[in-house]
């Protein structure tokens, strides 16, 4: 991505007083030497005049610089690292003796390795390349202007150049569709039901009624048997879905230091699923299972997607010293059960690091809600990670015995890959 817009300014860094002292001393010595007829005093004026003239002889450098920025990946998976390469080329005819470069890293993107700053000098036609690594966070991030500061040989003046190189890092790998259970509302949508009517997929045949349209008569059967029957298709209706994110302190686990924790990944997955579910004409709401106890009633449209994202932005990092006496084992779950619409399905997003969420999921089922679990896998390769994987596998088996669908997702793969893999397993 090459340079498009730039702004520049010139500033004298030494201040006029520093250089005017030399000019004043030189003039006084020269005049005094002439007045008193002292050749030595007159010649000493040359020192001060040379000192003062040095500033005026070294003007601010002329800059003709090209800036280019490239990313190793523009749409990375959440928590992955991206290499940023910035190249500055001196396209002018003269050298730049002292050049400082600061790249405009987005505010919400952390630098993991290297530095977005460099100090260098460039001959005509020479280029300088700096490389650093950032960690991708969810959302779309626009890089700021790259700032270049060039000073003259004396350091008495500098020229500042702000260059805009349009670059966007987007961490929003979408999900085309999440297969839902046949728990729907009486609105058209894309969830297949066990109800016959108008649609595309064959469902059943029934006895013909005089009011049935001619287009739905099974003419082949009539030709064979002489009996009039009507073809029914599987109806597709909309679902009401509430995305429930586990934000309890135990859920804030990480695979490695510096990587996003499981709560961050769950919120990321929740935003992507919200977009897919809304695109399929479903009603979508959201809630937090933890200290925040936040709830957003199901809704539709682009504004609802924004509201879901804003709710997830309220998630706070865990306290350094959790208040064990003030913690609530239910985390407002009774209140959530009262708020959930009776026909709502629940998509629960959690790393499932302990048994408490499984109890909550059983209660959701007992209240008539279909449940799907999306769980980021952050188990490491250590002995502790092996134990954690075994515990998670035990919980998965328990959930599947209860006919709760589970989507296992590794941050190393796109979310849609995990969803497609799980959907294939659910298919009859």
C-alpha cells in the first residue's frame, strides 16, 4: 500500500537565541577591531560569524519520500500475529542525514515484537525497511498516519511529514450459517421444522382438500392410483436466539501469555454468529453469564448487531484478587431464566473449564430451551493442558448425552470451519 496523502511542516529546533549569540559576538568583535585598529580582534570575529552562519548554511532538508506498508495477512484469525512491513524510500536527489520514522499503529492493536520506530539516514535512491509484529484483535482497525521527521546536519531545523498509507487490519472471519434446533416462532425464516406447508423441501403427502392449489397436487400418484393427494413441503421459520457469553473469572483462561483469553474469543465468536443469525432472518439477543449480568432482548436488523457488539464491549477483565465472598454461584441465572422468551434457543459460549456451566445448561433445558455450546479450546501442550482436555472431553460427553450440540473451536482455525465440521456431525 503506497503513499496517498501527506502533510508537512518546518520547525527550527535550536531557537533563535542559541545562534544569534554567535552573530552578536562576531559583529561586536569585528567593529571593535576596526575602531581600535586591532587586527587580532578583527580576525577573531570570524569565529563568531562562522558559528552563526552555520545555521543559515544548513537549511531544512528537502524531502521526497515514498512510504509503503504491507501486512502478512489482512484478515487474520483472532489472537493470531500479523507481520507489518514499512518501507521508506528516498526518491529525492539529495541525502537525508537524520530521519526519524514512527508508524501509525492502531490504538487497539498491540505490538508483540519489534518496534514501529526507526532512526536512519538515506542516500538518494536508498530505502529503509522496518518490520514489527502485532496481535490481531476483533474488529476492523485502520492504521494512522506514518510520521517522518528529518533534521538538517546541524540539527537546527527539522521538517515533519505525516503520510497516510491506507491500511486496514480486519479480524472478522464470518460464519455463513449456524444450524439451529427446530424451536422456532411463527415467522418466516431459514430453520427447517417438522411442520408441513409451503416451502422447498419435500415433507409429506396428505388427502387433497378442494381449497388446495392445483400446483400442489401429486399428479404422478393420481395417474397411478386415481387418488388425489396434496404434497406438503417442510416449512422454514425464524428462530429466537440468545447468545450467552460466560464471563465468570474462571473463564478468563489463556493458552499462552499475551494471547486473547477465552472470554474475548467467546465474545468474538458471538459477534460473528450474531451476523450470521440475523442474516438468516432470526431474532437475536445476548446476555452475559458472570459479574456483569447484562441482558439484551432479542431483535432484528443491523442496529441489533451493533447493540450486541456494544454489550460485549462492556465485559471487564477479571479482578486481580477476586472477591470470593461476594461471588454469586448463580451469576444472576434466575433473573436470566425469567427474561428469556419461552421459545428462545440459547447459544452458550464458554471454555467449559469447570462444571458450573453444565449445571446452568441443564437448567436451560429443563425450562424448555434448546441449547448449542460454542467452546474455544485453549488447552496447552503441558501436563496441565492434557488434564484440562480430558476434563473438557468428559463434559462434552455429558452434554451430548443430553442432546446438547457442541461446537469445538480452536483459535488456530476460522470459526466457520469449526461450525461446518460440527454441523456435518449433527446431520442425520
